[in-house]
């Protein structure tokens, strides 16, 4: 299960390239677990979890600039900024852009070793903190264009059997999330939390002569209560989760649509 800040993410249509949607300098840390480490995040964690924590707006740098270029012609730029508005409010701004326009074929097999890619990625998050309440919300916008296939292929060409084989994938992805928690002051180790996440993923693509267009709309809800039995050595977390996924897929002239609802309850001691 791939997660961002304990929110199930990078699933469905994002499975193939999802880790490429997270620029390295946006990350605060990565947690990796093998096997079922927790039941709080849904049934998909049965084989293990990878969780990415982004930089927090009240702890990150006021301004961080990063630029990268390599021998293959890939260039990349990143800007992150944490702004502390007052003792309660803070916001973080993340911007990423990358481009690989050169055609790379180091093994001379006539096919690109890596796709040409152009990506723009923006993330804005907000954080509100008091003694009893913690709230975070934000949105992400991603625009990506990938082109692969034979070395002589161009997206301007007519797609037929007389021209080189090519692949093109255009992705537009939008995410909105909100997380809120309440801390009980008169009982240590006790809190309530709620998580909402909505994702819209739109992909237009072709693989040779085959067209594949797809759209995914996903919603995730998690309600959690954490406390203890007797004393804090015996802690537990319990709650309710709900996942909704709507897939609209078209392969050439055929449609493959499905609608999934997955409610669940969990208890962890």
C-alpha cells in the first residue's frame, strides 16, 4: 500500500508512475514496513506499506531552491517555502518542474531507454494548531506528458503500420485533502481524528495503434479514536474507513467502467 501522510494514495491509474509524482525535496521522511504493520489504513496494507511524509509548513525552510541537470539533457527545478503566519497558522508552497526532451538510446536498439517527459507539479498545504485542535488541508495539481517508443517516433506522425511505434501518455491529476484532530486534555494519549481525501486522475494515451483513455475519481474517509485501557501501556485505536472509486476506461471502441464502495471498521490494540 502506497500512502502520503497516512492517506492511501498512488493507486488505481497512478500505480505505474505514481512515485514519480513525488519530488524528492518535498519529502520529510519515508516509512517502509513489511507485512501487516497496522490496520488503520485499510485492507490494502496486508502485504506492507510505504508512507511518504511531506515537509510540514511550520517546520520547513523559509525558502529552498534546487536545480538539477544531467548528461542526457534532463533538467529539473524545485522551489519550496514555509510561511509561518502566526502562532496557529502556517502554509507551505511546493513547486516542481522537469523536462527531458532529448532522445536517449545508449544501447542502440532503436528504442528510447527512457521516455521523454515534461512535468509540472504544484502543492499548497495549510496547518492550524492549538492545544486541543490540529487541522491540515491542501491541494495538489499535476500535469505530465510522457512519450516513448522507437527512436524515430514523433507525436506529429500519423499513427499507422508504416511509421515507427510510439507511446504517449498525458496525465492531469488533482488532489484535495483535509485532516483534523482533537486532543483530550484531561486524558493522556486520547484523541479523535478525521481524514478526507479526494482525487481526480485523467489520462489520455495511446500505445502504438491502441487508444486508452481513462478517468478515475476517488474518495477516502477515515474516522479514528485513540485511547487506552487501564493505563497508557494498553493503548488502542479503533474507527471506521470508507473508500469510493469510480473508473471510466475506454480501450479503442470498448468501455470498461466500474464503481467500487469499500466500507470497513478496524480495531488495533
